C-alpha cells in the first residue's frame, strides 16, 4: 500500500524525527515504513486551484479504474 500523511511533529534532526514518528504514529503496529520530510521541502497546491488543476482529468473517464474487474486475490490497490 502507498504511504499516506498521518501527521506532523517537531524534531532537531532527521534521525530524531524518524524515532519520534515511530513513537507517535506506530503505537498500534499499523506502520511498516516511515517517511519524514522537512516542512520547507513540501510543495503543495492550493484549494483555490482545484478547478484548473483537476478539471482536465474529468473528461478522461477511461483513466478511472471503474471499467476493470479486480480479482479479490489482488487485495488492496
């Protein structure tokens, strides 16, 4: 399964950030891999850009996986 954002934290360096993330976000053994990224290295779109950013894909329904039957043995996709 792909990585997903689960929260943020403060740490003095990358090593401590990974340890803090492990302690905070994997208490119930739900994680198998952790990524930590300094906030200044994150580039994000703005919600106000939603229209121009996503509208072109609405006319390309063939890109949506609703036309395919996925076998149960494949699991989570």
